[in-house]
């Protein structure tokens, strides 16, 4: 269900002492990262997402029944529903990890139905974190950028910036098995952040 934020450029709600409300903590973290990155680079990103009659079938079973939705730049969108209703499937379709049976997905006005996930300018944080257990935190953060042939200096800059924002600098040489659940989650968020998605 798309929700329009009354003030899209403000951060999520905070308590009287300035701390993010517990239920909004992760949302606030994403907002802090978004605002920090664009304040630092002095740019404004305008990325709109439009779904037009998007459908998904598995054989004869239709699981996504024609979704029409627009998420303007700067908005937060939350999908709410019971298990098995198609929330994750829809996100995977938007990100390019799942084929679309019908309809269109547009990012910045471009139809991306057949654009590979790696070329959509998006990033996901999986519920299971999906970290590489044999790699250090630093390597987990940099691996995707290395596969995109990003220059080494740029990789180092992005990894250092993400580690500083997420307060995981002391963990960079550890492996995921040496981290707590919360630390792993921050590493997974960092891996998405370093790609600087749209």
C-alpha cells in the first residue's frame, strides 16, 4: 500500500529526546543514509517508480493480479499484507529478480521489464542478510562493486563512507560468523548502500 509522506524530505518520526521511534528505526536509518549521501555530494536524485497492471503467474496460478501504483521521488512505500499475499514477489519483480507475466514496470519513465537486475540501479537488503560467510565484512561490502569493475579508489571511498555511517568500522576485518544479528544486518544494509542505488 503506497503511503505518501506529508513531508518527503524530512526524516521519520522521533521521540522527544531526538531518538528514532523503535518501530521506525530501520526506516530512519535508510532515510539518514539517503540524506547524508545527497547532502555530501550536493545532488538531488529524482527517481520515480510506476507499476502499470503488473501481473505474475506461476503456471495457471495468478499470484499478482494487476497492480497499478506510482511512487514519486522522495516517497516511502510500505507493502502490508499476510504471508503469501505477494509482497516479496512484487519486490522481486520490481528489482528484476523475478520475471513479469504482464504489465509494465517503469523506473524514471523507462520500461525495465527486460532490463537485468544489475542494470536497474536498485539494491535490496534480504531478510536472511545473504552475506558471504567466507569473506570479511570489507570484502562483503566491496564484492558487488568489484564485479562491476568499479575503480579501486572509488570502492575504498564508498566502503569507508558506508562503514562510517553504519558504525561498523571496527568490524571490517571480521567475518559474518563473528558478528551479532544486528551487526550482520548493518553489513547487509551497507552492501546495498555502497552501490549508491537510485
